[in-house]
C-alpha cells in the first residue's frame, strides 16, 4: 500500500528533538499514532485521485527506469516523492526523475497539501503538525 511508503518516507526524512537535547536523525525507531497513519492515508488517497484526474501515468511519466516490474513499487516511488516534494526536501517530483510538464503539475498538487512536521507525543508516538494552504 503506497500510503505506507508515504509514511515511511515521512519518518525517514524527518528528525525530532528529544527532551535531552539530542536530535534523532530519523523517526523510523518511533511508532506513528493512529491519527498520523489515518491522516497520511487520507492525504495519499486524495493525492493519488488528483494525479489520475490530471492524466498522470507513473510508468509513462517517469524519466528513469525502475529496478522492479511491480506496478505497486512504482506507486510507492510516487508516494515517496509526494512526501519529499510536499515537505520541500532536496528531491521530489521536480528533481529530474519525472517528465515535464507532469513533474511541475505533480509538484503543484503537492504544494496544496502543505508541509508536515512530526513530533513525539507524551505517549511516545509520532504525531504531526500540518502547515500550509
């Protein structure tokens, strides 16, 4: 399921400041809350629906080749770039792996979702702040 790839990318690409002043470089060691899982799943499904509405085809619009023939794997790559683009990281739909003008259209769709900043709750679960439009 691609929303799981989106969630994994969010955890992998985020860091949190722990109470003792230590910065944890990624959040893969922490469990996401059910609220975070639900929100990522909802956002992913909405984004995927919007991509299909604008005629996106991940095989046709991908510039680079895949190591796997799995259609699910291709959508997992899209979910990965959804999070990276959405959060303004140094990679994403705009970095050259996707054909134009679709890369720009996908980037614009991502920007409508706003950024996500995750933190560790009092229950030691990952929660999120959402910023954006």
